[in-house]
C-alpha cells in the first residue's frame, strides 16, 4: 500500500481522535468536576476525578499516543507527495512533527503511568507538579505541530498539490496551534479545524493516484 493511502487513513483516524478529545473536554471531564484548566491543576478536584474514573483518564491519554502515530503518518505521506517540489519545507515539517509526536507520546505516557500513582497516594504536591509537566508537554507538542502544519500549508500553496482552500486551512490551523499557549481556549479552535482538514485531506489522499 502506498504511503499516501496510509496517510489518508491516518488522516481520517486523526479527525475521529480530535472529535473524541472534544467530547472528553466538553462532556466527560465536566461531569467529573473538571471544567477548565484551573480545575485540571487543582489537586483536590484532579485527584478526586482520577480516583472516581481511572478508565476515563486512561482513554483520554491513549488519544495522545494514537495522535502521535497518526500525525507522523500524515506528514510522511505529505512529504512523499510534495517533497520533489518543496523539499526544504517538507523536511523541516517532518522535523517539527517528529518533535510534536515525541512530546504527545510523553504526555500520554505520563498521564497513563505517572499521574495515577500520585492520585492514588493522594499526594497533592506530586499531583500538582506532575500536572504542570503534563500540560507543558501537551502545549509544547501542539506548538511544534502548529509549525509543522504552517510549513505544510505553505508548501501546498507553493506546489498546488493540495486543494487551495485545504492548504489555507492547514496554514490557519498551524497559526492557531502556534498561538495556543497564549490562550488555552484556542485549543478548541485547533480541534475543530483539525477535524475539518483531516477529513478533507483523508479523502484527497485516498483518491490520489500518485
């Protein structure tokens, strides 16, 4: 199977992962008392939520691990598609996505392996420190992914090897992802944009003959 076909399937999977993550943020976590970032870093609320539903947090962190796999497959497939026309941009994008996927993988593993132990021990200090690292890695991964998407969108506009509007969606998602650390609610915009371009890109790659 050509890499672009694999990237097409990975892109569609990425859209579903983004939708699942939104459901967790908007519906599941608020029912556990975690409405926003201030609640996530609150050790009392965070520990209580973790003890109340271990499975919820396991699945949430599993999304980070699956994201890291899907996203790197998407970018590698796009590198195959556009490398001949924009080699420098695509290689820098691959470096950026490698960094972001490593950070997301670390986020997911910390959430699955590290955070439950501090919650079960009811150690507020350890939980607060762990959550600081957790959120820092997550935001750093989003920031690196934003640069990767910005470069991919730029390469797509330059080479015209993707639909033009899709290319601008990638650029917009990249810019918002880069700025997410300034205002965490921008993460919701990133997720919504990611659902749109991931589904669209998946169709484009799966229909491609190249």
